[in-house]
C-alpha cells in the first residue's frame, strides 16, 4: 500500500475534489433546467434530514478510525489496527440500520407535520438506503486515511460522483411526467446509486490491501487495545459537533420556510427561493472547499502522529501549511464571485436574478475556506469539545437571526443569507481562538495583508479585461477576464513568497518538473 506525505495526500484528495466539484456542477446546472427551482427546492428540503442521519452514523467514526489507526501503525500494533476497523464497522452498520428503520416509521409524521411541503415524502423514503452504504464507506475511508493512503478515497469519491450525476439526471427526467414530487425522488435515487458504486470501489481496494498485508500478521502487537472506548471517546464529541451543524442545517430549512411564510411569501415561491440559495448559490461558494476538505482529511493523521510524538514544531508547521494553502487558493474564488456574480449565475443557471445573493456571500467565503483546517486541528489535538461548543454557539446565533430577519418582508431570503454569513464568520473565529489557546498557534497577519493586496490587483485586472476586451460571447469574456486575473494573482503570490518551489515540488506528478 502506498503511503503519501501530508502534502501529497492533500493534493491527491484535492485532485479528486476538484474533479468532483467540476462534475458536480453538471447536475447543479442541468437539474434546475429539468425540474425547475421548485423541484430543486423539494430535493433540498429532504436533504437536510439525510445530512442529520448520515452525521449521526458517520460524523466522528472515520476521523476516530483515521486517528487511532495512524497511532497503531506508528507503534507497529497490527492487532489494535484490526480491532479498530472491525469495531468501527460493526458500530457504524448497526447504528445505520437502526436509524433507517426508525426514520421510515416516522416518515409520515415528519413529512406532514415538520416540513412545510408534503411532496417531500418520496424523496425522504428514498434517501434511507443511503445510511448503511455511507456507514460502510466512511469506515473504509477512515481506515485508508489512517494509513496515509488517500488514493482509495479519491478514486471512490470520483467514481461515486460520476455514477451519481448520471443517475440523478436520468431518473429525475424519467420520473418528471409523474410530477415534481417524483422528479425530486428520482434525484435522490441517483444519490443512492452513486453511493453503492463508491462502496464497491472501496471494497475492491480494501481486498487488494488486505492481500498485501498478510506478511504483517505476525508483527508484535501491543497491550490489549480498548477499541470501542477509544473510538467513542473521539467519535462522540466529533459527531456531536457535526450533528449540531447538521441539525442546524435541518432547522435552517424549516425555520427559513416558516419565516418566509410569516413574511407573506407563498409556499411555492419560498421553496424556490430556498432551493436557489442552497442548491445554486452555496455550491458555487463552496467550490474551493474541495481543497479545504483535502487539507483537513490529510491533517488528521499527520497531526495525530505529531501529537503522539509531542513534536510541537511539526504541528505548527502543518497548521501553517494548511491555513496558508487554504487562504491562497480560496481568495481568487472570492474575488470572482463578488465581481462577476451576475454573469456566473446567468451562465450557470440562467437565473441572473439570484446574483445579489452570491455577491453578498463572497466576502464570507474566505472564512469558509479556513474553517475546515482549523476544526480538523482541534479534533486531532484532543479538543473536539471546543469544536462542538463553537459549532453550537454559531448554530444558535444563526437560527435566531433567521427567525428575526427572514420573517421581515423587506429582507426575506436575504435575511436567511445574512444569518448564514454571521454563522460562518463566528464559528471560524472561535475555531481560530480555540487552536491558539490549545497550542499557541496564530495565523500570520502579513499573510492576510499579502493575499488581500493580491486580491485587489487581481480584481482590477479582471475588470479591465472584462470591460475593455469584448469578445463575441459572454462566457468567453468571463473566462478571459478570470484567466488574466488568476495569472496576475499567482505571479503576485510567487513574488510575495506565499507560493514557492517547495510547495510545487510536493504536488504529485507535476512536482517532478520543478525538482
């Protein structure tokens, strides 16, 4: 099995993440054209429930598996490694089946009494098979990540995305004649199909890895390993933190719908507005999180090993690497979203009227990109409770603001967006304070100054090209403007030494050209 360094692992996951994000925009662009904003809204109303249930099943288990497998392997304890995997798999599968049954029994009440649109029932029922499939996949990915092998995770996620996209579009279009209710359910069926294929890929990779591990079966094992206690010790607070976020997302969808109704907005219009926010605007803003997720996943085993060895210098080095890369990579996206929100929304969705939401969200994007590495650091350094508290505080503030602002007729859906922005900035700031208190780590102020300066110059260059060099099609103009702006930005990053040869050298495949 191939072991990768921190940066190599992050870059492998980044490559997969970028592919997934690019491919993921296919249904984001096509699905609203097939089933409309209202159909997307029905799909999004069911999605928060799935997010909550998946979080309960898998929220902290993969991270706990990755952490304890990494530590067991550093000690050469093969028995502990196997015990962790088997315990985690039994726990995840047992819990997922139990929740799926309970959710199926509660579905009629939830979809008629809790949600504001009864048509979500079919989508809700079809999401339940996702639970045991996702549970098994999550444990397998945690096992591979603990071994510093990110390739199976990368391959499986890309495979899952490709299959999901094909079936989401195919099934939603095929079931559209039966109504928007079944079109949205068809999209969820596509999600199930993708998850099944992703699991198959992981199982094949696992079988191959086990064959290569047979020679290690005789390795000396350590003392009896309390696998369940250690798994739960980390998984429970991490799951709690993510569950707060998922429940917040669920309550956000419910409270937004009810607040918009209180503002005098019709149910169909409110569903369409929420669908535009969560199904169109947020995916664009979250595009760079492919990178931040990659950094966070690679950071967990790396920091766990460093913490086990009490290597404070390495911990600081890894944190500086991850936060600097997240900041540098995410900044151009924030500039593009702010300056070119209208053409982006028009070209992607044919809905230019939603552009003000994207423009409003753009400044908060930098906080989104920094949040994942900081949260991963807290969890890896034995501070999952701090992350849980921060997430809870942010969720409470967000939900309070939604009820207050979204119910105002003069704000409507923009009130919900303001609440989301405040939540993002607050949680990121609290995570940063938590990491600083834990190990004395602080992001370098000059890095922020350099990035902001480069963003300003990039924006000026992009606007100049967009307004002066008119091409036959708008997409050509936008592509040229962003390309010129990005080149200018990268050159400035190199000149300011925010990017150097050592960063590039560690990138798989490409790095060989710069050695």
